[in-house]
């Protein structure tokens, strides 16, 4: 196995040096596939190749994997093979890891949306018997013509499904029980439940329910399709009236599976999801099902006077990994002994008492746990040691069975099991109890008021006679072998005993009970009618917790009206009622999804499911303030930080051969639909997220060229692994999808400084903040991380996430790092959740990780994402859910890719411009392929094409152009590893706006004179928007050549003109602001403003307080249809209180420079501050205009003015609203009249100004004097 690299910090990513991918080449018409394999040696001297997959079954050997989209019945034939010789040492490495029965080709069959597919793994090594060593396969040709390729549908379940639920009609009450036994429902119970008892005919009472236990995970396993009617026993129904003394009895089941199998072993399966079983009672139109009788076969059959019984002790308090299904009880550590008391009356002498103990060991040295029954030792449980390590298993389970003859146990009817743990060593040494199971043979008697019994001995006979000792004449016996349709066993009274004969061809289970002390169910709850079985096909399912249903419906309305989707909204409670008899069960959710999926065919099948509410690894609210709103699937593995996981993928496995989802590569399934989750915890959070989704889809302000920007952010260290991976992804996108601008932000390209003894990178922090607020379609991070930050240098943390204010420019975040999206932990809100829930901005969604992950798996999944996200189907970009589905299916590798989640609405489509912009030839314009000289005046012309490639003559709006210089080579600083070289296209030549009329536009700009002369390719990127029609388009051209000297264009020696403002153009120097201020600069010049970074020291820049310089090249945009004038806008955040100044430096195309400065005063952000209140003119005759400054630019303000006479009388008052207020308001006009309209007399008057922000309710007031002269 290749070595694993661990980082000795508190939040490392789990780094592996292997790479994983899923190659998907096409098979040619000849049925042959040509596979070249380009081998390289990695840093450790091991052979690998770019497309290598490493399977858990052979973790040290690279595999070439092919997805066969139409399946294959047999392996293809190898028709050509070329070997590559390797050294004996390399051969020995392969031999040590090559599977004993390994073959070159291995085929794994799967199902994808009802169609058979296959995965072909090629283990590219062959043994050369002549050379007596292995060789590498360098070239391979496979012939699939003989492999019986097929494209038929996979077998689908053919069982009958209910067209409607029984809950669709009538009045229904939901009844909870927690134990096996006979339950009584009487007149008072029904009345207290809310049932009107007037005129009730008890013969019409029906009871429904599907019993206890969990649903199976495998889709092909049988399970009830809807609620099943149970047979019940009713006292007093013959008269057709439900009198106060009437009652009914039914057999209720525990939620946990408690059975004895036919080999005499207890079959115990704890229900992970629920501690309650539910039944449903209603009044039907016809008579309800009643318990039938079972004949007494006589008393002359083989006698049975004993039965096999078992008891279980399990307590769930601890989840040792905050992950997985397993919970544990008693903790053996400082308290190393616990006693467990069992009441087992009637033990049969000289039989075996068996004790099964399952524990979790958490000890760094092997030790033991000894068990005693009533003080007598029955054995020791060996506890294996675990290895200490941050990303190793936190415990090991041990299950053992012990036995002792009952004759050796003193006072054997009631006994105590003592467990004593023996800690060892100085390190961690403890254990936790999973469960104790005790089984024994007991005398067949009525113990208490009810006894459940079965006898393994009866299987030796065709029939048997049971004798229940001392039962009395008031006892009933029911055969509960079918617990939903129990039968009343006819019995014989023999003295004080009860006896009966019954068939024993299979193991039967009975319950004997007296007419005293029936079990009583918990109070019933009335439920409304529902009919999920009546739903037809849908495009989108939204499964919500009831608390968030109104917001879920609001989102559904958006998808119906805006996207034309068929959407159904249901609650988890409704699903449980119809698909798991009221019990919480993740398989019920999956079964419902599958039910809807099966209603459609082909492209009309269900596409996406949104889970609306946070999930948790705690299904039973054992954790304070638990967040189990919409359950998430949890793994069987509960002790390994990497291999234990929570995942919503489970809900997307809908084909018949799926569902079991074993935790290995061989257990992988293919997702059939997209699954996303919005992990909201409150209605307010739900409203925030839906507001963001609505604005993202519908707001005219959400358009902009930010939709063309992609950002690739990478950590340093680990041999530049993360930066290389990010660069490969960026190059893939830059090559295949040129309409997007790729921005590379690699940590080692930024200076790092020491702060509090830790390295930090303030410049990268600031760059991330700036670019998030400017906007980008996708931000992709690769590297180390935790639930709260990225990288050891903390280039992003919760504070920065909460500070993002990019509400109209929301990106998708892809975080290929450890645990940043751990959304299933109640006591934690992860960074991913904060991004999604930020009401002022943050993210529109995330593809993120919920557990520690491999860097190799990160890269392959990330690569698969970019191979899918920009693909179109039928002229439209894919939904995020479809992208996620394909991404997951193309990166299968056992449990290690199951930790990636889509925290987003899967039905949304990224805000990629759907239409295309192309640059065209024309008279007096530079056309693609022309050379742009240095300097040169350039004119280009473009068109907007619709999805069919035809000119969109109805498109009218604006086109935003960004012109880039040639790509340049950048070398990182080598802070942790050797410097790394990469290519970046980050030198701007021009940014501007042009009018689009009837689908066409043109624009002009001047290439600056400070660029390099050598010839290379420039890039022109265009984004166009027609806001009136709510449509946009994008495109780029990389055919223009830039380089070579041009002619001087003019003798321009005048520097640019600069006008500076703060927050808006009404600001006056020295005015007041809040702590976050936006610098606005209007620049103009005959030749245009230089924004290239080709000449250090002559960048467009702003310097705060003479110390902090910011390069503003990317923040300048020319005004529409001119290159000679434009604006800079830049946000300075969290400034200190007091006076500040900003100096701006600008150069024109010819290198003429100028500067300007502006002064402003920062006041406390939380306090609304009023300054410079005045009237002009003052004194006045006809009117005065009242004006003032404030520090809440951009807020919605309520402004009131009151005018008082010298005697203090209110003579005039008016109120006005100012949405998105400017920083200075100077147009509040008053003509000197009173409220009655009359002109006031000359004299002194007092003005009182009231200002209130509607954003947060803060307010203030100020006073001024006014003089009227008539």
C-alpha cells in the first residue's frame, strides 16, 4: 500500500499519495476499445498513471477503470497487448500486492436508472514467465463484439402496489406502543383520543399497522406497500353499539426485532430509528378484520412443558465517533464494575443459561472483561488493543457467548450478571457495553399477566401438546406467529392447567394472557387524511419537516412557475405513516422516493429529491437540542473516522438490485436521481435559504459578469499536491470551457507572515473576501481544512464567512477538504452551513465533505464534477442534482466518496448564461485571428446567439467585455515546498460595457503601451444581459494575437481626472460613514485608463491611511460605449472609528499618472449618526431645502421633520421614506407653511429631524434653527 501522509495539526485532511479516477472512453463502431496507458514514476518510486484508480481490495495497485454504459454480459476479448519491462525490484513490489487469483480484467455489473451497466477494471500487470517477473501493460485493445453487450432494462419489482393509501379517507388515530404484548383499547381511550363515540358501531372498527422491526435496506426484499389491516378481538360488538364496558384487544409489537430462529438462537436486532411502534385505528364502511380461532388438535401429542426464552439489556447513551448507527451504554473506566439484574423465573434445572455480551473496547493495550452470574465466573471477554492515531479506529467491537448450567447458578430464578473490566497501562483503557442477551429454557407457566412462548423442541414433531402450568380458566392463548393476523387458540382446561395441541411443522410463537392487567397503549393522536400512494410521476420531490413546510411550498412554487417542474411536497411524517407504519425509518423515505420514481418512465421519471431540514447521526434525540428534522442515512461502521459516514446518497439507489449498500467498493451502487439537502434548523433559517434561491433565480440584480468567473483556491505543503490538483482542474476548465475566466489563488503564491506564532496569509484572506463579494460562479477549494476553517494558515474562517455580503452574487462552493460540511452533528454548525445560511450572502449551495477525506478521492470527485457541471442536455445546463449524481457515479471507491454531500437545492441550475456570444468579422473591425499591436486602437463586433445558434434579434441590453493579455508563467514562493510553476491569465487590458441592440454590439478600446511585444494569444470574454427579458449570454475568443509594436496614437500628455466619493456620489469630503465603506472613483481620460499589471508601481491603486495599498485593476469598468471614462468601486471593511483618508493613483494608457485623496469619518456602525443638518437657504422666504449626512448609506430610512414655533407649538410635520438611501440627503423641501396650509409669520423656528433605519430599527434625531423672512 502506498504510504499515508498525516499532518500533525488538529484538523488535517487525510492525504493519500494515490490517485483515483473513472475513465469513460467510448467503444467504437467496430466494438473495439483502444487503451494506451502512460506510465510514470511518482515521488515514491512507484509506477502509476494519470487515470489510475486504487480499489480498497488492492490498495497498492493502480487500476484502469471503464464505465460501460450499456453493460456487458461477459468479459471482452484481449486482441492486442503491449508490455513494458520493469526492474526486478519493481516486479517484487507488484508481486507482493497482486491478488492470488487476480486477473487482468474484472467485470462488475450494476444498474443505472433501470438500465444494466457495468464497470470494467483493468489490472494492468502481466506475468512474464520467461523473464520470471511482472511487466506493465502499456497498450491494450479490447474487443467487445463477443461480450454480448446489451442495453435492456434491468429487472424491476413486479409486486402489486397500492394505487391509494387507506389513510386517504375516514377518521384516523395513531396509537403508539413500545413492547410486545396484548393491548386494550376501551371506550374512554377512544373518547379521550377525540373520537365521537355517539353511534359508533364496534363491528366497523379497524386496526392497521405493519408491526415492529426496521424495514429492509435492499429494494428487492419484500415489505408492506401500505398499512395492513390487523385482526383484533372485540368484546361487546354483537349489539352494534360501543358501550362503556366494551373494549378491543390487539397484539402490539416492540419496535425492536425479538425472535427465536429455528436453530434455537435468539435473533435480536435493535431498531436504530425508533423506540415506538405505531398502529392506526379507524371506522370502516364494512366490518373490520377479527381474530379467527385455531383448532385444538388434542392432548395426546408429544408433551411440551417448557419453552425457550431470552431477555435483552441495551442502553444507548454514547456515540463514540459522532458518526454511525451504534450507540453504547455503560462506560467501564473509573467505574470498572457494573451489575445487571435479570428476572428469569422458572428456569429449568440442568439446562444451559447462555449469555451473549457485545462490547466496544477502547484500550491501547489488550485487556479483558470478566463476566459473573450470581458471583460465579462464566468467562472472560478478551478486549483487543487499538492503535492510537487521529485518523484510526476509535474502538474495536467484541462479541462473545458464554454458557453455564442452571444447576451451577445459586438462586437461579433471579440472577445478577456482573461485568468487571480490568484496565491496563497508563494510556486510554476503557470499554462500553453494547448489549447483554440472556437466553434460557423456562417452565411453561403464566408469568404475571402475559407470557410469550415458543419451543424449539416442537420442531422435532409434526404436532405437539402444550401444557401451561397453573394458568387458570380465565386465560386466553393466541398464536402470534403471524403477528398481524393472530389466531385465538382453542384450549382445554385440565385442572389448574391449560393445554392445547397444535401443528409444529414450523416454529410457532404464542402468547398466554389473563383478563387482568392488559397492557395499555400510549395516548393516541388524530391525524389528517393523506394519500402519498395517489401521487403520480414528478420531476422534483421536496421532503420536509413539518416545521418548514410553508417555506418548502414557497420553493416548490418557484420551481413550478420559474422552471416548469412538476413538484410534490411531503413531510417525513406523512412518509412514515404510509411506508413504515408511522415509525421513523430511512428505508421508508427511500421506499417512498422509489414509489414515485417507478410511476414515471424514461425521461419522465423522478429527477431530483430535496431534503428540507437538517439531519443528524442521533435518530432518537439523545443529544440536547438535537436536529433530526429529516433523517440522514448513517453507516454501519461507527468507529472509524474515515469509513464511518452519513450520506444522503442512499435515497438515490432506486433500482431493484440496490439498497444494501455494503461498505466496500463491491457494495457500491449508482445513484439514479440527484439528492440535495438544505440543513435548516428553524423556520427563519428556512426562509433565509429560500429567499436566496428565489433571488438567485429571479432577481434582475443577480445578473452580471460574475457568472463567468471561476476561482480555484489551493493549500500549500504536501509536496505541492493540493496546488497541483487545483491547477489540473483549472486547466481542464480553461481548456474545455473557454467562456469562463479561471482565477487561480494558490496559497504559496502569496506572502505568509507570523501572527501569534502561526503563519497567516493576510493577502490571500483579503483576496478571497474581495472576490466572494465581487462574485463568482464557483469557488473551489482544495487542501487541508476543518469544520470551521481552510488551511493551517486560516485563509477562511467562520468570521469571514459571516461577513460576506454578496447577496446578489452567490457562488456555489466546492470544498475538497476535511469536514468543512459536517452538517449532521447537532452540537455543531459547520462552515458550510454558515455559508448557506448567511442572510447577507455566502453561498447558494455547496458540494462539500462531512467527514475526513482522502486528497486523492477529492481530486477524482472534483474532476468528475467539472466533467459534468458545464454539459448541456437539450440546450439546457444540467441541474445540480444531475451533476451531483453523475459526479458520484463517476468517482465510486467504496465508503471514501460517500462523505461528499450536496447542500443545495438539487433542482436548481447554476447561473451559467444559457445563450452564446460570438465575435464576428466586419468592416473596420478587428476580427478573430487579427493581431492586436502594442499600442493599438481596437474595435470589435459581436452577436448574441440563442440556444440554436441563431442571432437573437430580440436581445437588447448590455455586453460586458473583459480583455486579457497572454497567459504568463508564475512561480510560487516555495514557503513549505519547492517553488511551483503554473500558468495564469491575470493581466487585464480592458474592462468595459457596450450597448446591445437587436442582438449586436461593438466596442472600442486601446491596448496599453506597457505590454510585452512577443506574440501570443489574448483572450476576450463577453457577458451580455437583457434585463427586460431576464436572459443572458456569454462567450469568449482566444484567437486574437497580441504582440508587436504599434503606431503611437496621439500626443496625449494629460493625466486622468479623478473624482472620489464614499458610498455614493452625494458624499462630501469629511462626511461620516459606518465601519464598512465603499470607495467610488470616477476616472476619465482621452486615451482610457490603464488597468494592466505589466509595470510594477503603475497599477490603479488605493492606499488607506498612507499604509494599506490595494490594487484596483480588476475593480475598474469603463462606462457604457466609451473607453474614456469609468468607475472604480471597492469595499473597505471593518475600519476603526475616527478619521481616515484614501489616496487613489491612476495612469492612462500612455503612462500619464495622477492621484486624488478623500477624507471621511467612521462612526460606530450600530449607532445611526446624523451630521451637518442644515437648511439652504437660511434665512428663507419662499422655501428651504433641508439636508444632512448620515452613516447608513444603502439602508432604507424613515425620515420625519417637525417644525416648532418659538413658543414650542408644533406647526408643521411631514414624513418621507428613502429606500437604499444615499449618504447625503439634501432635498427635503419646506415652503414655510403650517399643517393647515397657511403661511407662517416671520421669525425663528426650530426644526427637529428624526431618522430611523428600517434595516435594523436603529434611530437618531438632530435639531436646527430656521428663520423665515416675509
